[in-house]
C-alpha cells in the first residue's frame, strides 16, 4: 500500500470514528429522535421491516413500469461496445446499506410526524389546490437540486472524495436501482436527507404545501433515485438517466440529479457519450 493510500485510509477511519461517536452522543442526549411516535421495540422493528419491504417492492415496480409498460430501452452502453464492468457488493457496502436503511426508516417516521403535526401542512382534501400541489412539487425539486448539486460537488474535492464519496463510485455503470443508489457513505446519505428536508420546508413555508404532495414528492424522488442507478434510457422534462451515468463514468461532471441547471452554470455539464465500438 502506498503512503498516500495509507494516509487516506487512516483519515477515513478517523472520520468514521468521530462521526460514529458524535451520532452516538447525539442519540444519547436525544433518544426520541429515533422514535418520534413512541413505538415500542417490536413496533419499531416491524415498522422498519415493512419500510424495507415497501422499498424493495417499489424498486421492482419502477423497473416493471419502465421495462414492461413504457418499454424504455437500455442505455447504449449496456447493449453495444465494450463489456460493462459490474462491481459486486462487498461487506462495507452491506454495512453502509444497513446503516442507511435505518436512517431512511427514521426519516420516514419524522416526515410523517411532521406532516401530521405541523400547523402549516393541511390534511384536508378541500385545501388541495394548484399552487400547494403542482407549485409545491416544482419548488421542492428545484430546491433539492440547488442544495444537493453543490454539496455533491464538494464531495468530489480531492481532500474529501476518498474519505466519503469514493465508495459510491465503485460502480461505474449503475444497474441495481436502489442498491446502487443507497450504497453510499452514511455521511453522504445524511447530506442527501438534509437536502430533502430543505426542499420540504421550503415548499411548506412558501406555498403551504399540502400533505398529499409531500408524500408524492418523497415517492417520486425515490423512484428517480432508483432510475438514476438503473440501466434504462429514461428521459422526460429535461431529466435523463444518461446524465447520471455520465457522472459515474466521468466523475467530475453532471453533479445535479435532475435539472442540470447547476452544471450548465458551473460548466460541468457533459452530454451523453455512447459506447466506443469494439474493433
């Protein structure tokens, strides 16, 4: 092992240790953070398992719709050119996916708790309107990209990349949907969830987003995250799975998830490149 790799490995272990101790201390001080609904242990575990089953079902549903209903083709890199190299899940990936799964269950609990108890969120059908649904949805996706793209860019800085984001880029050609989307360092997952909260709070405070659109936003965002890490050539309203494949292939382009506004502004946008022909 080179001195550089050894130094990065040590820095990574220090970062992980400090993060773990910080989270443990926070949860020791505020254990209710994990359980806002005051569920008992078995209810909490059962709820988490139900969420995992729902996500697995949803992942397969998205693939079924894209493949069998809308008949989207595979990206050219998956059908022609040089063979695609796939990376199997290692033990570190399993650990990260497990930690992130727990984090997602906590996020679902806290989002539902917020929707149910927030005085700014209506649950009444009569309050559904164009502004607090369609308008709110547009605001949430714009805010999500505005927040996430620069954070994503920072994760690619040379001093940070090997410590956090490098693991997610083990797969140059994502294909497993949720498993490739959620296979990231917990710090990165935490950043993504904070960006989602920024989106939700922005829509709630700007246009009084209705509960139904907050639920829809979470599901649409989850579906697009799965698609971004699938082999299908899906495009609509400026969104393209091919853009995110280019990010995994080139590393320093296409930091945004959906609109690519950030990348056009920063000069980091790269259009899709098809596969090189095998001579």
